[in-house]
C-alpha cells in the first residue's frame, strides 16, 4: 500500500481481481472490510490526506442508462484514488452498433484495469464479466444495484456503529433491484430486514431463499409483509425507492394505483420509527409518490449522507478489486 495511506485499513485481500456483480457476492468479512475501508477513506478525504491506492489504474464506465450519482461518484472516486476514469456512452461504442459483448469485453480488458457497467440486462453484465479479464462492477441493472447497497450499509455504520446485528431496517414500496441488493447486504451484515410491499411487488424467491440461508448461518433475518406501518414501527431505518423506475413508464398508472398512498414514506409513517430512526432513499426522488418532500429534507433524513457515501463505498470497492494489479 502507498506510504501516504499507511493509516488506512487494508482492503479485503480475497476481493483482489474479483468481479462485483451482486450484493450477495460478498462474505460478511469482505463486506465488513469494505465498510471499514470506506469509512477510513471518507475520513481521509475530509482531512485531505492523500490516498492514492489506484495510481496509474484506469476504470472504464459503460452507460446504457442515465446517471448522476453513479457517474460522478466513480469518476471522482478514481481521481481521488490517483487513477483515471473513462466515460463510455452506448452511442460511442461499437457495442451499440452490433459488436458482441464478448468482443467488447476482450478488447476493453487490454486497455482498462476495471470496467463498470450501468445497463438494463443483468445477463449482459454477467456475460461481460465472463469474458473480461479485468474486474467488472455492476453499476446498476434491472435486477441488482449492489453499489447502492454498499453505500446504504456504510450509512447505517455511520449512524449505528460497526456492529449492525439486531438493527431493524424497513423497506416499503416496490421490492425492486435496489431493495433486492439492500436486503442481501443487510442480512449478511446481521441486520433484521422487513420488506413491506403488495404481493405483486414483493421480493423474488431467490432473494428470500438467500436471506433464509444467511439467517440459518447466523446472519440477519428477513420478514415479508404487506403492512407498511408494521414494517416501519420501531425500525432504525426506513428505506424506499421510486415506484416507477427507468423502463417502467408504461406501467405508471398500474404501479401508482398499487403503491400509493399505502407505501409512501410520509411524516406519519416516519413517526413510527425508533427515536433514532433515519430515512433512506437512493434518489432520484418523486415527491408525493414514494416519499414526501418534507421527509426528504426533514430531520430524520440521512439521504444526503447516503448519496455521498456512494463515493466512499465505491472507492473502497475499487481499491479492493484493483489491489495488486500489475
């Protein structure tokens, strides 16, 4: 590790050279190590302590979906780590004109030290990882958002300490890609997760099965309900996400009819939280749908810390995946 970063914890060595495609890819030890490093990197940046853990490394960022937090956090993060980030829009790649994922992966691996991709299909990300020699990071797919889950857990660590065992995390609304990744990371960290959603929008069976396996091995727990108030009651954290995500616009009327107002995070529902309870939202927010503006800007909101923590959690991830790279 660079001499300027001797005060920082070492990245989990088992992650070097690995892909990060799903939140459930991490063990409890690996997740804890990333969060330790993320908090240390946040403190280092705040004190302007140099931490060039990725000097000379280049991250390629493929975007098939619009982005604010993903692009800025990865690009700024690589700069702060001493490396470089290259923005690759779909229309600027031959991938958008018919070149195969396999060929793209093999070529980019000759240029780049790591690849981040934000796209629609999880299958495309998995295929990219299959053929790329460089580590591949899932910046978002329709099925998973594992980088957001890292930021969310980092935010919980900041508020509630290193041991998250027994913390109650409620998620209300559409149990989508954000929820799926958050639940997996949470139960790995020992959190008791409760997901409130209508039956048609509840968590998928593979995620429920994974959570049960983690719980049986001594991790956290997962409870499913249709009662958003019951989920929020006594929780230390209440999370939600958009009721209508990118690509779901044709379902807008159906989704809003199913999810409003019964699963909205409003001031009445926030009042059900524990005294130290916080509100999480991965953004962008749609006021009056999944969350009220007064809540997002209110005293219980940890949303802006959560957004910032995308930067620090992803820096820890990059440092871990690129550790020891030639």
